[in-house]
């Protein structure tokens, strides 16, 4: 008997002991909610010869759906679109008013999504309360409306900050606008319409640093709440047109019912991916694709007060100086070449309006601290440049005089090119410049005097990034990246490959390899001194992750050699190797219990 066979046998016996097979009652459809008149059915809609069977919300028995029965149950109501075929989204003749009220006649022509399923803590069972979603579009906007039935006293809704709504009830969607089953827009809304938006990528944490321009409004009702949303197509990067499809997940979170999560599509816990279980929408044709140019100019007036150590009377406390009024002009520009390709440019950009980093204690901190990017210029398609080893960290570009970036997607190819001229390395303080002036004066009497910062002052660092990634098949991708950082006596170049492969529906494998070349000062801890020399380094990262219904097994690791440097990225440590393995077992939730989460 092989090791693989023995492992499988042990797993099967353990699963039977922990989770014995039981008979599951058949689940019926949900009673449709009173919404605007039913639109004319399209070819992708459910047949009209079936009728829904109501589910009592007071029932003590939770009906359970087998995965193979869920999709056939999608046709339980003739007003609801089918889950088994791509949904053709209707084009609305008149746009609805985004006020949170579902009383616009325009919604009568929208596609209606219903028959939601509780996917957590239950496993594709009937939800505590029903939910319906309406969707339509016109040349400029995608319109979505949510009607949520819930006990008004149990609705959790606060006037929260953007992206900070996850202690409230919320509804929303994942929009896979390229239908590549790899990443999607996150668009969530609490009952008052407060937004949380970001990027979902398979195998990574959700990134809420991205802010999408859209309009939303929510209203509390006597039996729950309603939310209306208008999403400009110009705020998205997408492929649309005849026969183009988008992937879509629709979710609803009910905090008071054990943090219940309801989903329009069934979620199979034995499949590790989310987006390959998404539904499909189509019919988004004749969208206005004007080449949009956005220019944001800035004019900054500033005056700085500082304490200088240079005085007229040699006072050791120094003196206080008010520098003169300083004027700075700058701008950022964004030009949409196509719906999938964007050009960004910045000249002396002013990031003063960007949210400041939260304070972090650095007491006894031995290694650098990672701070998320928040500047809008760098956030445009930042997901393209992200890799497991953080080879590109745009926070390394501190104060660019000029910067340009082109990002986009064409077919199965995703690419990004970034250039910046950063004046921060050569931007010295006034006292340091005074030291330089005094040092230069001493050369009249001491021609051999060396002024330490003379070669660096007012010099810029040139930074470049190239990224290319190609989708292979429907579930794999392979990428190449390269970066360069060049300052007066500090030069660093990196290049490498990365990839992600789905070995089967439960197993994911990722890797990244990096080679680096540097000409700079390297610190020698044994000699306690830094030497200017050339250093070549190597780094690697790997991960194999197998996720089943109850089991998760992960093997991962990373390492970097002593001379590894990635000056455009973020490197916590060098000269290290780490290898980790984890096994987790989680029992199935019992959705009928009064407390699942606490």
C-alpha cells in the first residue's frame, strides 16, 4: 500500500466518524418579494411554467441543498433569472434615480436575481430571510438595486467610514469584468449605502486601498432595507460587447444571525476557488467608450518654521527660523486609451490630501515596517504589480518630480510599465545644505576637503518597473517582472518569474524566483563596516495549498541570500530561509444552533 493510498484511507475513515452521512430533506424555492413588475423573460431566464413554494421563516428545520440540486432549483420562480445560463442584462430606457427607493418605473425592466442560499454558517441551505437584486444598464452606468427582508430592529447600520462597514449588515457583488476567474472588483454597501470597494484576487488578501467612483444610497424600511447603486463604466477596467461575459457573485451578510452569509450562487466548500463558481452576466453592449482625460491640478503655498543649530551668538540651543513663502505647482492626469488600458502621468504631484498612516510603535523594532500604498496615482491597477515577495512596493517612490505609468490588459496578456524620477534621496535639509556651504568654503584653505553630501544633493533617483503576465488556459498564469533603481552610488536591478497553477479543483501551486544585481554599500556585521561593492542575490517563494470541505493542508516557504536587495520593493530580512507546513481540520457548522460565532 502506497503512502498516498494510506493517507486517503485514513482521511475517509476520519471523515465518516466525524461527519456521518444523513438524509437531507429536499429544499423548495423562496417566495418572491413584492418588487416592480416582472420584466419580459429573455432566452437566459427561467421557464414560466414553474411556481415557487413558500418557505416558512419560522421553521425549525433548515432545509439542506445538495450541490447538484442547487442549480436546478434556480428555476423555482419565473420572476428570477436562471443560475445555469449566462444572464442577459436588460438595457434600461430611462435611468433610475439613485435615492434608495425602489419606486422607479425603470426597475420594472431590470433582471431580477433571487433564490439566495445561506453559505455560512449553513452549507447551501435556505436563508433566514429572502433577498432580491435587480440589475440593468445604459450607455454609461451599471445599475444594481438590493431589496433585503429583515427584522427592522435587527438591522445593523452605522454611518461608517468608507471600507469600514464590515461590522454592519451589508450587501454587494464581486464583478469579474474580464471573466478570467482570477480577480474581481469588490463592491459592498451597508444599509445606508456606505461603500466598501477594492480588489479580490484568488490566493491573496482582499485589497481595499482602491477607491472606485460610484453613487450609492441606502434606506431603512419597515421590513429591512433597500440600496440603489450606479456604477460608471468609466470607473471600471473591463471587456464588454457582443457575447462578452462577466463573472458575478452576489452576497448578503446578516450579522444578527450568526454572521450569516447568503450567496446568489451556491458555494461548494470542496472547491478552493471562489470565482470559478461565479455566475455569468452578458449583454453589456453599446457602452459609451469615450477616451476620457482627467486632470487634477494643485497649487500649494507653504511656509516652514524650523530650529537651526546655526546661530549668530553660538547659542547651543540654536535659533528658530521662519523660511520664506514657498509655491509649488503640480498636477496628475489620467487618460483612458481603451476600457482596458490606462495612461497615468504626474508632475510634482501633491499628496497632501491622502490619508496619513496610522501611528506605529517602533520600540525594539528590528525589521522594517510595511505601509500600504494610499496615493491615488499609484493605486491605479496596483494589483498588476503585486507579487508574493513584494518586488514592487511603490512606497519606495517617496517624492516624485515626474512619474508615468501605463497599465492594462489585452486578451490574455496583462501588463504594467512605471517610471518615476524621485527627488527624495537628494533632498537634504537646510542645515545639511549649510554644512555643505561651509565645507566648500574650507576648500580655499584646504583643497583636499571632502564634502560628504556634495555628490548627492539635488540629485534624483531614476526608478523603473516592468510587469507582464499571461493567462494560460482558464486557471493558470505565468508572469515576468523587472525593476531598476539608480541613484548616484546606489544601483539595483531585479528580474524574475512567477506563476500560479491550479492542479485540480482543490489544489493551488504558486512560485516566484528573483535574481538581483546591486552596486552599493553592503554592511559587513563581522567587521562592523560597510564596503562599496557589487553583490548578486537570489530569492524564491513557493506555496502548495490544498483546501477540502473540512481539511486544509499548506506547504510554503521563502528565502533570500545575503546580497539580495530589491530597492523598489519591500524586503523584511535577507540571508534567511523559511519553510512552513500547516494542517487544519474544521468541523461543519450546525446552522440550527443558537450560537455559531462569538
